[in-house]
């Protein structure tokens, strides 16, 4: 009886393993994609000595709440997000806090 239950639980092992494996594969794929994108940025940024990369990352700071967002955040283009920063350090130095949603 106990053994039967155990083997049934054991049998459910691979099913529980499935999503984890899929997540692992997805992570691996993402890392590969990021590495490929990184190489592409490196290559396209070369002629402009890194300007292209700096321009692609502009943070928006909210002039009222003093919270800054990175591109892609749903608050990135809010009406008070009119302060622009080209780096996270710049925003922090200006007294802005990173957004808790996009975590810039
Ligand atoms: Zn944000």
C-alpha cells in the first residue's frame, strides 16, 4: 500500500519536473539571446564609440515623485516623467529613487 503510493508519487515526478525543465531551457535561451544581442550592440556601437548604446538607455524621472523609470516601464512616459537621465548613477545622484516596478 505504502509502496504503491510512493511509486505513484514517484511517477508524478517527471510531470513536476517538466515546467522546471522548460523554465531552464527558456532561461538558457534568453541568456543566449542576450549574449547575441550584446554582441550585436557591441558591433553596431563600435563606429560611434558607444554613443548608440548610451542613447538606447534613457531613464525618465518623475519631477513630482522623484522616481525614475527605465524604457519599457508603464510609467516611463507618464506626464510628470519629464526629467531625462542617461545613466542610473546620474538619476540617483540627482536624488531620484528607482521605480519599484521596473527596478532600473
Ligand atoms: Zn517604472
